[in-house]
C-alpha cells in the first residue's frame, strides 16, 4: 500500500493507493470519519473497506482529508472536504484511464461526503455507506440518488439513530430503478468495536452479489 501525495485544493493530500490487477480494473475511493473527531484514513473500518476492494482487484485509494496526517490545510466543515474527495477521484482517473467503473465507500462523516461526490460524478455506479450520519447531516441533496448501494450500521450505534437511517433508506428506495439495501450488524456500536469481521461479512456479501462475475475476492 504505497503512500501517494496528491495535489489538492489546499496543497498536498496524503493517500494510500493500490493499483488494480488489470489495465481496465475498476476504481474505488474510500473516505474516512470526521477529521475533528480523530478520523483518519487508517481508521479500522476505512482500512477494512479499502482491503475489500483491493482483494477484488480494484485500483483503490484512501486518503486523509485536509488537516489530517500529512494532508495540508484545515478542516472546512464539509465543503473543502468534498473538494478534496473530488481531487482524489481526479487523481484516480488520471492513473486509471481505462477503468470499467467506479465505486465509493465512506464511514460516518466520510459517508456524507461520499454521497455528495456521488451526486456530482456520474462515473460512480455504486456505494457503501457505513454508519451514514442521517441524524446529524442533511442528505436531502440525494434527489434523486443516481446509484444503488448499501447503507449499513450497528444496531447499537450510539451516535446515529437507526430511525433516521431507515427513513433515509425508505425515501431513496421510493425512486425508480434504485435499490438501497439497509443492513444492521448485531451488537455493533458506531465504530463497530469488536465487530469488524461481522461488518465486513455484510459488505462482502453485498459486493459479491452486485459486482459482475470475475470480481471475487482473492488474496493474490
């Protein structure tokens, strides 16, 4: 997982990148939790999602938002972080001009940013939204949501009410040609402490069902 430095709106963006196994490998971008609450690209949930895409042969990038780790700049309330994500996706596309398609994954605050990116970038065909902060942030921009995806949280999430996420899923699911799956991990809190394996079992099952044949997991 080589470190990469990307030119962003506020200077350097620090990332970790694994190139896909084929010339036309799909791309995946994974976004981390809130920068002011200890969120980094090395968060266990973020790393696990990243690895899930890597083992399927995706060209996969995770990165630190501005002001986190070696990324330059300061926290910008979401607007600047969305610009960071757009720059990261631009970088991914530059190194993967033949990519078949793109997925985006986000955890908590990163989920909110990733869904905004989804609205702006038609090349993103699917998403993983883990512990989406529907009770803290406005998701009304998803009108309509352009892609199907998975929304997942722990059933003991102390930060985000399940009712708010379920309401969001129901609203998005009312759209034609869009399927939003909602799953809960039993006994898991907001950070999936001690439940990462169970979380990833849900994500892996979803990806296996959604991705075209040939994207099975591989440790090679």
